[in-house]
C-alpha cells in the first residue's frame, strides 16, 4: 500500500482530477517518498505537489474551481517520524526522556523545528517557510509534520534535497533527495 493510498478516499469519485493525481502519485510513490533510519528513529519524507495539497484542503462538496494561487509557489513535504522498533514515538519518548524533556521535545516540534529544515535546489538553500506539527493525540505511533518551502524551478537533472537536522533523537543531518525530472512529470490538475 502506497503512502498516497489514504488520499484517494479524500479525493472523491473515480475520474475526479484529485483522484487521478493521487493514483498517479501512488503508482510512482517510490519517486516521491524516502525513508531514513538514524539512531532510534525512522523518518519518512514525502513530496506533496501543490495540486495534492489543494485537493486535501478541498471540501468534497465544493464545486468552486480550484484556486491554484492559494497553493502554488511552494514545495510541500510531509515528514513522518517514528520509532525504529515500531512501539511508537510516545513509547520512545517515555523510555528515553524525563517528563520535562518530553515537554521540551513537544515545544521543539511545535515551535522551533522550522530552523532545522532546509531545501537545497542547485546553489540555493531555501529556509522552511511554514511547518505544522499535526497533533494526533497519540492515535498514531509517529509524529506528522507538514512543511512548505518557497518554490524554485527545478530543471531536469537537478535535485531538490530536503535537509532535516534532527536535534531530538539522533543529532544527525538527514537528507532526502527528490529528482527534479520526476517532480516535473507530476500531472497538473486541469
């Protein structure tokens, strides 16, 4: 099952442009989602094209035309941070951190993480414009982060390299490389 399969349910009916986009991304998920394991954590970074973000924000009963201006101009990524042993990130926090350190970790992910995220395209290093720690109430065994970076044109042969300087679990620089040619092939909503 691909990382995009859950998006199909949010993208409405067969033949809908959002459904077609999610299906394309699901079929090509190996090009848009990469996982790194470092220390006790596993981090998955998934590229999300602006049209997909637009679909996720769209009410399925909304018949208004897509407003690309609200979502274009950014490169979007989802980060999923989980424990390597699959017991869950909350369990990892409880095992390795005091109550005070757990609160500091929550504050870091909620308020300070953006400084530790960068996107490199060619010779440009782009700071994180926006990120959101998606609160799951402990329902999921991982942390979810939604990030946005000011878009730069990606030429075929160039890469978009997402850099995440993890300061909580591994103190390592995690890199995720996305091929510009693959990103450029993603179909646009009509």
